[in-house]
């Protein structure tokens, strides 16, 4: 197996399928995605391999499937697809997704087990002990001991296969001490080392390793690596299997850890798999949460040493996302689902009413919304939680951070710079020169120096996964560029006829635009969607092409070609209303993301509109405080018309929806509306109502809804009261409301 420097193989943990994904999982996966994108810039796409997947065996999964009344395979298929679907929704660029129920994995795990057995590292023995089902491990202590998952252990007596873990104690200590097997951060390294050494002050016999590192002999016990009390796992292969009466499955952690190798071809004899394994193994980085450090830094290297396989180069452990003060986890019931955030932030990018042509269909637009919202979450998690430390999550902080750094910071800088170039310089980038005015010239030179320092320091920060530092340094640079912009006051320069002022205007805008180019290139791995939009607006085309051809990794000041035309401009980071916090909180409390049709007439409905809105807007009280004023031009875009309800009926299996056919005088329409809880269909027929006639059609439950009814939202439960006309009002159907 090769050890070339010019490749990078990184992994996330493979996630258990006994719980649905939450933002704790997203945190690791996002971090890995950022590292993968950055590495691709440096090494080229073909030399980077990013693996994620799902861990599908074990008693916990078997029990969850039983509780759900389905087979373990059905259960794992379902949940694994949820993880995968979420990563796709978020634009995660994994190269491979491994499932431990795949044949390629089974084959590799059985080979590993057979090799270990053949090399004499596995023996059969009987053991009675306390087993934590939640964590899939034996723990020390009397019956009823509380396991690491916070639940009482179970007494388990089993004849098991054992792995001679104890034989590798001193060797692993040496590998970690020498840095050959790197464990980061420091605190985790110390934790692993002290576990491996045993308590040197306990009075027990101390030995010295080959490299002179002290350890308590016997502190590391052999490890049971098979189970016979359940069968949802990979069977122990021959010849070991025939040495025992019972059927054994391989311990889920041996099974799971091996994914890192089986996914790149271990256990296969196909030439392409062998080549893949040679190219990418050993892994360069296993990214994990801190609670599984022992499995990755003690068991895993021991299995590999025993099998004669090179060790991964580094294991890096991050801290936990806390919610309401404790670790976010399914068993504690305090999780936040990523979908909640994607839906809420996605709603900040409503599909334009006058969206052009079929290329901007609902699916395409939904994709844009998801990727945008995913950027927001990426930014927040990486900006707020220094890698390695625990960090609290709150919706409040998410909205605040978004508004301060993205809407007001980066987004505002981009929009004010580019719109000035558009207005004053015919949308064409001027040549980069120093301004004539001394103070401005000095400030511009300082900015260039800061940019150069930033580019250099960020390379190190990225490679050490100091992503919070990357973002704080970029944010500080954005503030500096903003300061330069304000000091130069280009809007005043633009009004002057003076020659120097005109020249300075060009120099200032060129300097700011160049700074934006650098910022955007640096942020690309973290904000792939938004930076692509800024790149287009800068007139630089496709950022992915720039990533491939090296433009994003060779950042020298002055790279923006003068004469480049700006792309079409538009808002990148619309400001988020505080109401979004409530929406996300409510969504989590209700336990599920409301399906579009269920959000209709939700209590949070902001206005009088009643339709199947994908993401409800803030509560009415909130809205009166925060709804922005609009110009008459905005209002006239909304085509409000008088219509009469011809048909109203319930839709099977949709409790909240009614199907209406309305007459607009000039045409008849079908509209689906979430008012079924409040209005009996028969009471609606014949009513004259107001509809938003130019709302883009959308499909719900396979039916197209073309328009939206207006209603006032009444009382705490948001009961809709349809806007209508008095009995005697003479009004033609189809009349426009203005
Ligand atoms: O442990 N904060 O799977 P798992 C931060 N299948 N990260 C979190 C988190 C939180 N609150 N909750 C989960 C397993 N994670 C095994 C791994 S690998 C060979 C087998 C992330 O579904 C974090 O990366 O319990 C953590 O290590 C991982 O999800 C655990 O996922």
C-alpha cells in the first residue's frame, strides 16, 4: 500500500441507523466536506477521497427494528436513505457512501477477522459481564451499573471470541507518543494515552515500552469481538466459526471500524479495488466526535497492527453540540434536526414571481433554497464552535450570526461594491491602482498587506482544521474592507466631477472588488453555494471551474482582470427576520417538519394569506414590528382578484386540505387550501373570495394548486377567516384589487 503525499483520504464516522440524523451528525459531515473541498483545491479532485456512510448492525438496531415492527434490513434501508438524502440535500460532496450491510463490506470484515484469527490474535473464551446495549460495549461494574449511554447495563454471559488487545498496549503508546499515529487535539491525545498507560501512580507494576514510555502492564484488557445473543451482524467466518457450537456475529465496532478500509477496496480481489486501496490507504484523517476516540485510537490501531496493515495518519476529534446545556442526542431527546434549519432559511429565498422559463422549475428552486440554507448552517457551526470544544446551539444565535456576518457583513460589502461598479463604471471592473489621495492610498496598501497575510495564515488554519479561526480572520478582513470603503466614501467620489475624485473612485472600487475576490475564494470550501453566486456576480463565471483550474488556490493580490464585466446582480444573503427563530422552535417542538400542506394556516401565518406555504412566516405580533415596508412597485406585482368558489371538497388522507375550484370570470382554477379544519366544504360553495392569482402553481398530494386564498388569521390558533364581500356588493368576478 502506498503512502504518497499527493492524495488525501478522509472519513466521517459511519452513523448508527437507530436514530434519525440531527445537526450533531451534520456538524461532523459539514466539517469533513469543508476539508474535502479544500483538499481538492490543493490536490485535484481525483486525489481526494471523502467517505461517509451508515453503521447498520448490532443489537441496538435489531431492537429498534423490532420496536418498529419491521425487519432490520428494512429498518436500516429506511434510515440509511434518510442520512444519504439529507447529505444530498445539503450538497455534501462525499465520494463514497458505505453501508455496513453491503456485500463489499461483509467480505472485507470477514477477511479481517480471518486474518486476525490466522495470525493468532483471536481466541475463544467465556465471559460474564455488564454490557451496555446503547454503546455496544462491556463496561466494568456490578449488575445494573449505569452505562456510558446513561442506562443500566445488562448482565451478559457469553462464550466469545477475544482479540488480544493487551498485546498492543505499549506499541500504540509509542506510535502516539512519536506522532506517527497522530491524535488531536491535545486533550484527546492525553485522554487516550492515560487510558493506554493505566494509572502509573496506582502502585501496580510499571513497564517501559520499546521507546521508553512507561505503562502499567495489563491495564489494557483483551476485547470480546463476537456476540452470540443476537444475529443482526456479520457472521464470524471459517475456520473460527467451526470451533464453537453457537453462531457468532462479529462485534459491531470491529465491523464498523473496518468500513474505512472495506470502502476503498480491502477484501476485494478486483484489480480496480486493489488499485483504489493502494492509492488511498492509509487514511489521512478520521474525523470523529470525542466520545468515540477510544474505539478509533486504541481498538482500531490494534486491529490494524495485528493484521499487518498500515495505520491511519491522524484521528481528529471534535467536541459536542450542546442543546439546552447537554449533549444533543436522541436518547436525551434534545435534538435539532437539520431539515428544520434548511426549511426555515430556505424560505428566505422565495421563488421569484416572475421566474423565467422552465429552467427555474420548483425542483431547481428548491435545490437553490436547500444549498443556500445549508451554507448558513455550515457558516454558523464552524464559526461558533472552535474545533475540539463543545458548543451550544440555539436558533437565536443562528439567526443573529447569519444577520451580522453574512447579511450585514459579507453580503452587504458585496452588494454595495458591485452596485457602485454597476452604476458608475458601466458594470466593468476598473484597473487596480493605488488611489491618488494619500490617506486612501495608505489604507489601500494596508488592505493589500492584510489580504496577503490572511491568505498565508489561512492555509495553515485550514490544514489544522482551525475553521473557526479561518472564519474569524476572514470576518476581521471584511470589517477592514468595510472600513476602507466607508473611509473612501465612493458614493461622494461618484458625485464629483473632479478628475482625481473620478480616478480615486475607480481605484477604491477596484481595491474593494479585489478584496471581495480574495474573500470569496477563501470562503469557497465553507460557503460553496453563496461564493459561487458572488463569483458569478463578480463576472468571474463558474467557481467550480476556478476551483479546478487553480485560480482559487493561487491567490495573489491583483488577480481580477480589469475590463471584466460584472454578472447580473441580486441579493445574496437576504436579512432574516426574528420570526424565523419562532418558526424553527415550533417546528422542533412539533417533532416533525410540517409538510407543505400542513403548514397552511399554521398559527405563524404572517398575513392573511391561506395556502400551502412551504415555510410559515412569523407570528402576527412579530410581523407588525418587523415587516419591512414595500414600495408600490412591489405591491403591484401581486395580482389579487375576486373569485367565486364553485366546488369545495376534502382530499383523501389530507386532514387539513380542501380542494377548491374557483371561477375568476375569465377562467376557472383549482386551488388547494389548508382550511379544512375550520371550514366545512359545503359552507364555502358560492362564496366570493379574494385570491392571489399570479402565485406560481405548485403541486401538493399530486394535485396542482394554482393561486392562494386570502384570509385573516384569528386568535391563538390562527383560525383563518376568509376575506370576502358583503352580500349586496356588486362586483364582477376577476376584478383586480388595487
Ligand atoms: O458512534 N455533537 O455513531 P453515531 C457533535 N456508529 N457531534 C455529534 C453529536 C453531537 N451532539 N451527536 C453525534 C457511532 N455526533 C458509530 C460510529 S465509526 C466507525 C462508528 C456525531 O450515530 C459525531 O461525529 O452515534 C459522533 O462521533 C458521531 O456523530 C456518532 O454517531
